[in-house]
């Protein structure tokens, strides 16, 4: 499969989902020097802390027990920034509780207070967001895509 076909397959796979939030998360070298040098395991743990924060805001502390879908569903791409800093682009949605504009602002502030720069927004175009998310897929030096463990499976 060539890269163009691979990207098209990812777009087709991701488009049907009701993405409520598009976020870009960058690590600041001063706060998280290990992510700046691209330690993917620690960066992944920090991203999952953000997801846990969102789930707790939506469903409370015992969100895993309270939701049959097991929380926020996400698709994420890890990319190196021009200066070498690791950053993420991700799409999120919650199957049961809406992710409100106020929560979108709070998650941005939460990330910035701990890790670095964040941009979070309601996607104006789901198609454009999915296209942007997959722009470097197929080139392992530029991007790696990852899905939440509770991502819906299609048979």
C-alpha cells in the first residue's frame, strides 16, 4: 500500500466519528525537558493524564466504573516540532456527556499550566480536522498515529 492510499484509509476510518474537540499539545523545554528530546513513553503518560482529567471532569473520580464506554475516545498523532519538541494533534469525543466549550477552555489551561503550549477548539470541519490529523501518516519519522484503548471497533 502506498502512502497516499494509507492516508486515505485512515481518513475513511476516522471520519465517521463525532469528533467534538481538536487539540494541539506541545511540550515546553523548560517544564518537560525529557519530552523536548522526544521521550515518547513519558509524553504518552502526560497525554493520558490529560485524558484522565477530562474524564474526571465529565464523569467524576470513578469514571471507569460509571461509564460503559470507558471514557473519552481519541485519535492522536505524535509529531516532532521544527525545533525538535514533541507535540500531539488529537481529536476527542465523549459518547455520553458532551465536551462543552467551557471544558475545552479548561483542558487548554490545564495543559498549559503543566506542560507547555495548547490549542483546543471545536472543529469547524470534521473532514478538515481528520485530513490534518493524518497529513504525515505513512512517514514514521514525521508522525505516528495512536488510538484510545476504548476506540469503537467495527466488525
